[in-house]
């Protein structure tokens, strides 16, 4: 059972998927004196290029940065530096706009696009094309409505042949220049054809625009030219249609073609050849630059697709795009050896690439060759050989190559029957049918010393046959690639799949980047080592290894740089946002979990020392409220009442202590600060002790045991909670209210919808990736920090004034209809209907809504939880109404400090609130 500790869930989210190989595990667990300064290159498995003896720093003549004096660093930096666009004026800091993964097809750009073309729009933005030569797409895909889903997430689906394109077309093409150009593409969306079975090679085809298509307004339908009624055969691929449709609509171009071959299966994509022609009613006026752009993009589709055969698979292309993005945007973080190694992946055969990705996404670490079989991999043996040559995998074919350190992992790939055979041979016993797999493995490992290693290894390999695993070098670099691409540990390649399947839809926003997340390689490596320490801590907590937990706490404390405390800065928002990607931030999470662990072990002195250290080091952190409260509580545990009181009083002077933590400290001061310790009554006493209106409701209890959630019978005799009892009361005798039990959820949804345009406004250095996620919900990096409001103050205040003026319902409807189903932090599309949300907004009123939205914009993290259980509303006439917020408590429940802080704040904002206490009959 997982040990429940404060801060542990946050640490687990930070770690993400546990790594199979930790480069520094041995060093972390064995070094008697943890080094305060992390090893600048912790990934020992990744060999570094030999360094020059001349380590004197030099200055880059381009950007002025200080660089190590060796040739490898200088050449690598200059390559990256010279490839970047120059600033427009010498006095202006260079800013460049970056398109990461656009639309839902995750395509890459040949060059850095202009700012205005950076919108991450999943609907109809033109898409520059990727460069990956080996990426491919899955053959048989589900197609909704039209061609969109089948080839939605990969530009490779167009699969045009560059050899068949008229290469004589000049770059400054005019409509008359491209007439007669031919190229090859495919008919997709065959399951929606009028008769998929009717198809023959050489059949003539025509093309019709389908602007009313609900999935794609650029859709081009393929119809049979031989048929009188023009039977539908499918659609042109979306990536091609988005460029050809403007040519048809605006330039009067038409296309005709024929089927070049017929696939084996009627629903498979159909190869066709099409030719460009101009219709008699073509438009004579056209914008030449726009035309050239459209035709060039079509040519790029052709060029890219020529390097991606139609047998491609999605996951292979997605992986290649991820590699390409990381190599392009993080070149300053990689050595030449690492860059060469990662680039070599694209030179592998399709089978080798697919096999590696398949293995990387599986649990492992070892895999039996006899069990590896995938339909898209033609020759597994050849694929393994190619991976082994490039050091992407390590294989074992005979017992002499098996290491004792791999014994436990190798045993895990054996079946229970095979383990029983080995167990019986080793112990010369029988009758082990009741033993579980892990018990068998433990028993075999315990006999390891009494059995010669060659004998045991031979017995194992005789049963497993050849085995392979991903090399530690590949494991480390691919983990780093995912981390740099997604910027968190919770997301992985499955994020592509969720978008491909339509499970997640990301919003449109611009990536405006002037500062990288990691400014240099040492910062990245220190961060990675801190993640390792966090994982070891989490594993030790699961295994209840107290000595390892304590060691990790000491390492975390010692590794935080001595140049702290981190100073507050509102003028440099980048630094505060990037702080969460530093080793110090990770170590602070390890120490916070460690404090909770020490308190559980009643080691209060150790906990107090760590709390004081955290408060001295992290001077600008919203977690200071929790740390200060725990310090005061732990001092009281040890009998230091005066010191506990002093800590609480000092905490109330700290601007970073807010919401429930401030309320808790106020109440501690009032409790501990009675005469004779304190004679003067604090100024906040009247506010903190305000009486909150209460109402009492009776219910028929189902259970009354301590520690269990109160359950009751409702009027229909069914089981329910206290919230349902309260809703029934308010709907009847309580005043005829409508309402929902939503707690904070409905308010966060309303905030997200009302402030949508503000959240996704163009602010530099807050969006870095197409998949950007905070706790698996899309939001800018500064969301939940003080910088969110500061960076957007003028636009927020203007927006709030419009809400006060009665525009809230209009904003709500617009956001709902425009963005429904799109991922946004706090917005839950499935819990509440638009009618419910409109009713709430109308009854709450603009003034109260604006106050609430401003509070969340200023400090979302502190106030995003603890709101009252029930939100009630009722109308007075057609356009006016009122709302009430109710916190419901059972017989033995009491308000938390966060709930009390919310109720008092809502009173100040003008809301009607009360506490409903349910008592048993």
C-alpha cells in the first residue's frame, strides 16, 4: 500500500513514468558524502566526446556568450548560433517565434515561420511540411465522416510522388505555368464511398469541392467521371486539399485524373494520378504571392511524401517528429556525440525504427525474441541486427553473456511453469504449484549463492532463448528527448495517440519564445539528476527503506545551490516560470515529502530543521504557507509554545502566505496568544472569528461509524450523501432553489470559459510546446503564478470591466460554442450543460463574477480548491435572479481552514453564503 504523505502525489506527477535505468543510482546510494554541486554530466551511459586540454573560456563572436575552449563546444555552438535569424536592431533582445506541432497532424517547418503564422489551430491553418525521411503512417485507419481522421495526424498520408511532379515549374509560378502538371496521390475515406467495391485501374475520376463538410471546409470529394450520377469514391487527403481547394475556389483551377492501381482491400487507400487544368470560367484576378505560396506548399507536400511510403505507421512518424523537434530546438543542450547518435535513428530501416519504438513503450526491460512479433515489422531479426549495430539495443544469445545484475529482470520474463522447473531442479523438490511468480523468483534468487552461476544462467537461457533490451545509452537519451519535448514526466508518446483518436483536442495559441527552458547543458543535467533522486525517494517510500529515504533527503538539502535564496522578481517573469525546471525546485519537493515522512516517524526536531531551511532558502514561494504552519505545529508538539506562536505571528507578515494557510495561522495566533502570553487582541480577530450563517437539516442516517463518510436515505428510500439531502431541502422547504453539487469544479469551468482569450493571449515564453500541459490540462506555464496576472494586467482588467458591465453570458456562450471539447485547465465540458452555466452567470451577476475571476487570475493555485459544496440559483422573472453558495457538513464534520477562508472571502465579495448542517433524525 502506498504511503500517504503530504506532497507525495505532486512528487509522483513530477517524476512521471519511472525510468528503467538511472545513470546515477549507484553514485547516489553509495557516495558517503553527497556532493552539493551536482555532477555536470550524470548520464554516465552516454559517452562524451574527448575534451581538449585547453579549458579556457572563449567568447562567441555572434552572441557574446562565454563558451568552453574546446573545439567541439565552439563548433556546435557556432552552428546553432549562425543558423538563427539576426535581430532587427542591435539594442533589441532577439525574439523568435517557434511552431512546434501544428494542427492535429504534428508537422514540422522547414524554416522558422513568421509570428502571425504560428497559431496552433486544429482546424484550417496552412501547415509547413516536415523533413523526416523515414517516418511512415499506419495503413488501416478509422475514418470519421470524411478523409480527416484517416490522415489527420500525419502529413505523410498524402504520399505523393515527387518523381511524377512537373519539376519545370518555376518558383514564381503563375496559373498558366502549372497547367498540365501531374502528380500522384491517393483516395482516402473509402468507407464513405457510395460503393467501395466498384473500382478498376484506369478509371477516370473528377473532383468536387465540399465546403459544407463539417469536418473540413477544404474537403475535395473524388467522384467517378464514368458514372452518370458521379458516384462518390472518397476524398483527397486533407493535407493536399488544404492547398488545392483555394486554387479551385479563387483561381478557377480544376483537376482530373485516373486510378493507377486497385488495392487488395476495398477500403484501403487508392493510388491515383491527377492533372491540373483551368476551367473556362476561371477567375482572371489573383494575388500572385498568395498563389505562389499555395503552389510551393503543394510542392513541399509532394517532396515530403516522396520520402514517406504509404505503408508508414503513425507512431513511427510521431516519434520522428519528436526527435526532430528536440534536435532543432535544444541543440545547445546536446553534445556532438548525442546529436549524432539521435540523428542516426532516422538512418535506421523502417523495421528497426518501429521495433525500437515498440520496445521503448513497453515495460521491459528484457524481451524474449521468440515473443516479439508485430504485423508492421517484416523482418524482426534484421531489425534487431540494425539496432544492435547502432547500439540502440543489447542482446544476449548465450549464457556466457548474461550478467548476474540482470538476473532478477531476466527471471521476470519466464512463465510460472518455467520458474517452477528451475526451482525444482535447484532445490531438488516438487510440489510448488501454490507458489506465486514473485515468490518463485525470490526463492530462486536466494539459492543463487549455492548454485554455480554458469549452471543457473544456462538453465535460464535454455528456456528464454535469445533476449534483447534497450541499451542504457538509448534509454537515457530517449527519456531526455521526451522530457524536453513535453516538459513534464506525465506525458509520453501516448499523447500523440490521444489526439489521433480524438480523445484530446488542444487549443489554438502562439509559441513566442525568446528564452529556452534550460539555458545550458549543466542546468539540464542537474535537473535530470534531481529527478533521479526524486524517483529513488519514491521507490524507497514504497519499499519502506527508511535509510534510503533519509539519505535522499540529505542529498536534496546538500545539492541545493548555496547562492539561494531565490529573490522575488516581477520584472523577469521568465526566471520565475523557469524556476520549476531547476534542480532546486525538484529537491524542494523531495524535502517537503521528507518532512511529512519525518513527522510520521515523530522525528520533529529533524522536521523542524528542514522546515527552517526551506523557509530560509525559498523566500518567494506559495508553499511557504504550508511550511510555516507545519513549523509552528511541530514546535508545539515539542512543547515550544512561545516559539510556535512567534512563528505563526511572523508568518502573517509574509505576503506569500495566503488563503487557508493564512487563516490557519490567524486561528493559531488567537488560540496560542491568550493572556498572559499576549495581552493585545490582534486586529484580524474580529474578521477571522466572524459568524457564518448556519441552517440545520434532518436526515435518516444509514451509518454513524467514526471515520466513514456519512450516508443517508433520501425521500425515495435510496442511499445518498449529505449534499443530496441538502439539495432536496433547498429545492423544497429551503426556498425553491435549483442547484448542483460541484464544489470548485463549476467555478473553475466558468473562469476558464470567461477568461479563455486572456489565458491563450500572445505572451512571450509561456507556451513552448503543442502538448503543453499542467497536471495533464492545457495552460500557459505561468498559469497559477503571480506572473499570470502581472503579464496580462491591462487585458485582464479590461476584460473584467466588460464582465461587470454584463458581458459575461455573451463571453460564456462564445467560448462554449467555439471551443467545446478543447482541453483547458479547470474546464470540465462534461459536468455541466451550457444552460446550467448560463443560469449561474445570470444569477450571480457581473460584479461578483468579476471579483471571483480577478482572484483566480491573481492566485489560481491558492484559491482553486475549497469552494462551497453547493451552488444554488433561482430566477425572479425572466432576466434576473439570485445565487447562494452552501457548504454542507455532517454531524461530526467541521470547516477546514481553506473552506473558512473561502466563505469569509465570498461574504466580502457580496455573495450569499451559509453552512448547512445535516443532523440525524
